[in-house]
């Protein structure tokens, strides 16, 4: 790296981390104002929990969502300063190619990309485990998702469960059926039904009560064993409480390895409902990549003087960012609700704005 590269890189990273610090403080103030009633109500969290369990882990989470936007603001901010001071004119006038100036920009973008990529896939989910526990305890106490009735799951090709209704507050279900199949996965070998099922030990020890019958099916006859209504059994089965009770923010505290494992398990059980988790999986890689795109766009906008200076550079940059964010939200929503493949829905905005960035760079004044 030459002296010029180090100079630009220092300005780039200095501007970026200053903006991160500034907006982190602003985010904490806004969030605290919104949740102050939850913090001070009777039975609420202690001051230690608010600062160390929540806000210490809230900062990585909120910054991880808007790192690309911080990057664009930083690029536009310091590049516009360089352009307004005619420093780019001096650089190009001394024989430095306009495109050569992008070298330190991409080094800075690569550093921020690495931080964001590692954070999205590992660091932020780890810190979210403490933050979401705090939120589930004191703030979002009822943010459950998933079915509460007519629940069906295949835990393997040979075993399946059915529940007519489930109450997540006392972990009880009604009209339970436990069906087993032979090695072909087609013929039933036994069926057990019960009026009620209740979790007695997490994650998968259940008490089945009001068992009406137990049927064993063979090639020659069906054996039906009637039982008394008060009869019950305690047993561990392949139906886990986490299959029935799910938090809306559960995906936030899974590292990518655990996220992939969870998606595969849900699909193998035939449970479905994994689209949100699949979108999250691909988003964690697509968001860091957008840093390179927005760096290119920011450089193209701010590397030459315009009337109005930095203010107009920021307006144009934020306008482009707004379009990018809108397209990202639209495509991911279409993936979740419209049948579009999650990987396509997440990456299409990056592909489209990559072309936009290249066109803007080519057409930018040199």
C-alpha cells in the first residue's frame, strides 16, 4: 500500500467507526425511551441486567442490521470532503488513475465485510442468546409463532404424531395420536390415541392420559386392546416441546451452523415453516456483500463536486439506499409469502444493484 492508499483507508475506517459509535448511542436512547415502562415496572429487570444483559448485546444486533447503511454514509461523508477540498483533482492531476483510487476503498470494504460476515454468522447470534432471553422474560412475553391446533409431524418415515389442539401456556394437548409404520413406511403397525398429553419434563417426556385403545396391525388381523379411561403412561417420544412452542425471535440466537441443522430437522419431520429461517440463513451472507456494492455507489456519487456539496451527496446516497432496502424487503417478503426461492429472493437485490453500481461508476465524472 502506498501513502495515498493509507491516507484514504484511514479516512474511510475513521469515518465508519465514528458513525457506528454515533448511531449506536442514538439507537440506545431511542430504544430506552420506547421500553422504559418495561424496565421500571414491578418485577422488571435490574439495572445490571438492563445494561449488561440487554444493551451490551443490543448494540451488535442493531448495528448488524444497518452496517451496510453505515458504510454508505461513511463513504459519502469522507469522499465528499475529499472532493470539496479538490483532493481528487490533485490526485488525478498527478497521474493517479480515477479507478486506481478504488483500491483503498475496496480494502476498507473488505475489512468491514469481514467484521460483518463473522458477526452475522457467529458473534451476533451468540450475543443474541442473552438479549432474546431478556426480551422474552421482560418485554415480548407472548411472541410465539406456529400452530395451536391440528398439528401433524413425521419424525421419521416410520413414526408420526397428531394433535388436535395444543395450549402453549400449560404445555398440554388434546386428541393425541401416535402412529407407527413398518419398514416400507406405508403400512401401519400400531396406533395409540389419548384424550390428553402433557409435558412433564422438557424437552420430550410426556404423560398420556385417557388412552382409549392401542391397536396392533398385522397381515392377518387387527388386535385392539381397550384400556380404562383413567389409565396413563409417561414416555419419551420423538415429539419435542420446541416443535410446538416457538419464539418469533428464535432465529436471531442461532449461529448459522445451528440454523442449517434446525432447517434440515424441520424438513425431515415434515413440519414446514422453515422459510423465515432459510431467508435468515442467506441474508447473513448477502448483507455483508452489499457493503462492496454500496461502497462503489457511494464513491460514484461523492467523488466529484456538485452544487450543494456534501448535503446533496448524502441525499442522493440515502435515496439509493432507500430503494435498495425497499427492494430487499420486497423480495424477501415475496420469498416467505409468494413462493420465491429464499436464495433468489435474498440475492436478487444485490445482483440488480451491482449492475446499478457499475453503471454509476462508468457514468461518473472523472
